């Protein structure tokens, strides 16, 4: 198959590019060429900005591809441009959406693809939901062969490991050195990271799906291994042969006040337990989580080591400041409390 990837060098899309090539497909990337990524030599490159719609449509609208995987469609305007560009010239259009289209917190779990999407978790999710609607409408009106995939937290080589205070790589050094780890709440909210290779495989499956069975459909492509945040951090330590981590639990609302610039992910995501039903993608795309958390965490950290990306824990004093302040506040409360 002749496959175009709009993007192709991000965390998930690098995996998609490599897997498509390994499966024998001809792959062309359309992107601005601003991201360094190791991609196979056989991949063709077209430089361009997909938000320059007239140029995007002129350069790609006259070419026929068997499939398009769009990893950098973020707005309904981007989606409308894609429909104009690829209507009648592709057999499959795969759109990378997000589970941010759903509201948080949720009223019941697991979430299915039919769970109401409004209001979405974030502005990012709102724009992605609007883009989804463009594709669903185009499918209903003209048969535009769009497939919507909704990943959750995807990680792996080329990325980093997230935590309650963001994505700073000092977290890895803290784990290795046995330093206290700040954990929001009591650490029992549920999180489910999925390695990019598993997510990418489901995108490839959507490209390769025969006929029109997946057209006009949405699929969750998220993890099957659900962890509490306590288990998450202990899994990282185990993967790195580090000491069992000292987890310091701090209420989420306190962290919002102490570190507003570092807790956007915590406000929108980490504090909530959410489980997604992947059964539709498992049945129709063969979605499967084959890379467990400890293996995936080790692979990610190995990549960070190889690329000299891990910063020393001393370069980020915020976690220790929070730990000290929280311990002092607790001790003061306990010692001064009277029944």
C-alpha cells in the first residue's frame, strides 16, 4: 500500500512509520521537518505546514494514496481541509483523536466509544471532538472513509515518564537515588499508560483493515494494564532496579496551590480514575497491550540515558520544597489538634 502520514515523526507516529515500513508498505511523510526522528531510509518526505491549507491541498490533492494517517489534525478547520484534499483519492483516512473528548470526572466506567463527548476535558479535547464531527458528517454525507482512533496516555522511546508534577526527567534520577516522590492524593487513583508500539500497531491495523467495516467508526486504543499511581511509581523503581520509592502523598488541591505551573496534567487528568473499554478495537483492529509497564518504563529510560536526556534531581528543588512544607504542615496540625 501507498500510505501518507501527515506528521510521522512524533512519539506515536514514529512507531507507525516504522511498523508500516516493516510491513512492506510505501510510506510518505508530510511535515515541516522540524523534529529529529530516526525513520527508515525508504520513507519519502514532503516538506510543508498542513495549516497552510491552500498549499497543503494543492500539493496533496492531486496525488492518490491508498491510505492517509493524520497525526497533526487538531482543529475542525484542519479536518475540513483534509476532507477537501482527500475526498475521492484515498480508500482509508485514519484520524488520531484523543480520549480528551470525554468529560472528567466520569459518572461510570468503563467508558465506551458511545459515551457522551461533551463537555470535553480540555480545549484540546474540544477541538479534537469538533474535528471528529467533521469526519463523521463527511462519512454520513459522502462516504468519506474516515476512522477515528482515541489514544490515552502513550509513552515510550522518544518521550519521557510523567508524574504528579509534570514530565521533568529529574523524576527518573529521584527514583534511582531513592529520593521522596510527590504523589497526588492517596495514590490510589487509576492510570493506564500504553507503550507507543502497541498504539501504533492499532493505527497500522486501521490502515490495513479490508473493506469499509471500520469506516465512520471510533475506537479506543488505550492500555489494558490499569495501575494505581502508587503501583506506577513502584513499577518504575522495579524496572530500574532502584530502591522501593518513598511516596509522599499530598492532596491534589494543595499541589494546585503550591505548583500551579506544574500541575496542568494533574488538574485535567491524573487526579481522576478513568478506565476505557477497548473491546471494540480488540475485536476489529486486534488491539493488544503486549508491552507491560515495567518493560516499557525501562525501555523509555534506556532511551533517555542513551540520549543524555536525564537531568539530575538537584536541578529541580520543587519536589523537596513541597515534601518539606507538607511534612511540617502535617506535624503542626497533629501536634496542635485538640479533640
